């Protein structure tokens, strides 16, 4: 028992605000010491302490934690305490919110800083969480023993972390990542399938996809989509489901599922959510109500390339609605490509129809891009990925078949056109780097740049290493370098591109030894700092 002379005259603000018993010990009560909170006894009824001052620790410069944070309880103990049939006393013993808050505080963050960064960045292109509802509920997270909401908060923190300068996949598998993964696995294993659990799983899969953990991202997505399908059946009678919180979550799953599948080989493609055999979406596309109401703001300032310099899209749901439409068309392409893996042919009629739809969407998106990069960056990336995938697969199937010269030529021209679109966008992108919010860069735009770069190398003829070709390749690589500062998978794509460049150079040198000592070859490799081979 503490000496009464060493006790404060009143309870601390944290215990008062959280309606918890305070031990009044100096310099910190037992609860604040356990949760690593600033214990403040200097308050009055009319003058509470500044909440931001209680957690004013500076945030680390990168996502790599400066030290090992407090850990969650063991998985077996968590599973026992969170199971539906366990007594309430066990659930209270787990006290997940307190543990999650301890992890955030140990990394110099607070609920306010995490939500502010999340809704300024990820929410711009993936608005799967209602800001007002989320922030309102998180204000009382310490008092409300809600493990699902706590897990969502931890995943919101995790997905906003940027990689360090020299971090790879292993470096992104941080202690916080494993804590979030453990808690999500425990919640799903114990039978919890609330919307917060699915939202947390989607964000965790985004983190895994963005930082090169493709195999585990597939497993995370599979669990999330299975829970979402079950919830969709329960909500099937709800009017305009696509425009509810769950509807946006559903289309968020579709976007990430299509992004994940485009990386796989045709034999591995498996669309887990959002499609049916006739190609009709299993849920209506989301609607941008603000655009329909004419709430678009005018352009007041333009970037060097001539687009809006605003760091926010004209409407909150506009970028997401366009990305959902692009993801739906990409799903149709993926389905066509997957079928071709066992038929060795692609349906020409469906291919032409998809090409027309994608071309129209691409042109519309390019016109909308005048409103700013945030307006449709993800949608453009998904659309161009779909075009590249469609025509590359067609070219692969007809390149060695006699009597398909016309189709092969058409596929080659279509690939060249889509690649040129990516190059042009990359050049405009570089002009406007000063106006682009790095943390808000959408992951789906990354793969299209990588795939276009590889095709640009594969289809290069005599222009390979020429002045214009050299300039275009540097532009593509420069774009990936910038995306790599936000998503670690960009660095992996750069490594693959550099290896392809070296292989191409060596193959050409075998055919023509005079090219081996070319000054242009040496200059390009030196400028790109390629150390492979």
C-alpha cells in the first residue's frame, strides 16, 4: 500500500476521463504506468489537459520501429479470451485496447495521429471506413473493450507506415505487423466476423501486397472475402447496398483482389469476390453522389503539366468509384486470361468488346485527370494493366501459330499503344512531383508501370539503348523509384527491370559483339546504377 503522503489529492485525468479507478500514486498511477500514458493530476473541471500533449512523443521517420514495442498476449491465451463462449471476465483480462494503445504510444503515435494520417492518405483512394463513425468510436476505445475495433486501429497504423530507404520484405515484417497478423488470425479463428474484422483484414492484405508479401496476401484476402460473402448474404435485402459502408468494403476487396490476381500466372488466377459467370458484377458499382449533385470544385491552380495542383480529389468517392469500374473490367480480362490457360485460345468477340470498353474508360480517365493526380491514379493504373494483360495474352497465344499474322500484328500494336500511354503518363508524373502527396500514392498504379517497362524492353528492336528509348526507360524507372518510396514492391519491380535490361544487353551482344562495348550501353547501365550480373 502506498504511503498516503505520496498520493495525489485527486484522480488523474486519464482515469477520470476513462471512468476507471485511480491509485493516485506519484509520479504516475498504476494504470497510466501500465499503459505508458502521461499521468496528469493538474486539471480542473473547467480546464482539462490538452489531449495532444499527453502523447507528444515524436513519430519515427520510417515504418521500421526504433525499438521492439510492447507485445500482445500469447496467441493461445488470446484465442481463449476472445472466443464467443468464454466468460466476460476472460475478455476483460485480455484488454486488447490497452495493449494496442501501448503499441502505438511506444512508436510515438496516438489515436488522433493515426486516424489523421490514414484519412489523409489511404482513404483518398480506398474509402472503406466511414471517417465520422470511426473517429467517434475510437474516442472511447480505452473505455470500450472492443478487440475488433482495436485490431482495425492497429491495421490503420500499420498500412500508413512507409518503408525505410534500404528496407526489403523482411524489414517490413516488423513486430507491429506480426502483432496485427496475430490478432486478426485470433479474431477470425474465434468466430468474430464483424465488418471491422474484414476492414482490418483488407488493410493487412494491402500492406502485404504493397510490400511484396504476395503469398500471405493471398491467404489474407481469401479469409476476408469468405467473411464478406457471408455478410453479403445477410445484408442482401438492404437497399442500395453498394453505397453503404459494407458496399464500399466489398468493392475495396474487389480492387485488391484484381490487383493481386494480375500478378499471377494464368494458371494461378482465381477471382475470389465480385464476379459471376456472365461477367455481370455481383453488386452494383458504387455511386459518387457528390459528383451527381454538382459539388465539384473549380481548378484554382495548375501544375507544370497543366493539371490541378489540389492535393485532394474533387469529391471523396470519385477516385474510388472509377477504380471500382476499372477493377470490374480488369476482372473480366483476368477471367478471359484464366480460361485461355486450358483452352489455348482467347475469345475474340469478348476480347474486342473488352478492348473497346477499356479504351473508352482510359480516354475518360485521361480527361478527368486534369482535376489532379489523386482524381483517378488508381483507376488509370488498373485500366492500363487490363489493356496490357489482354493484348499480351493474345500475343502469346498467336505468336507461334500459323495464319494469325493479322491478330499478332494487332496485339503488338495494341501493346505498343498501351505502353506509350504509360510512358506519357510517367513523363507528366515527373513534372508534378512537387505537387504529389507521397503517402497517398495508390498501390494499384504501380504494377502497370512495371509491366509496361518489361514489355518496352522485350519488344525493343534497333531503338534499344537509343537516345529516345533511353529517355523513356529512365522515365518509367523514375516513376517506379518514386512509388518504391511508398510501397516496397516498387523496389522489387526495379530489380526485375534492371535484370531484364542486363539480359537484353547480353543477348544482343551475343548476336552482335560490336554492341558489347557501345558507349550508349555503358552510359545507360551506369546511370541506372545496375549492379546485377
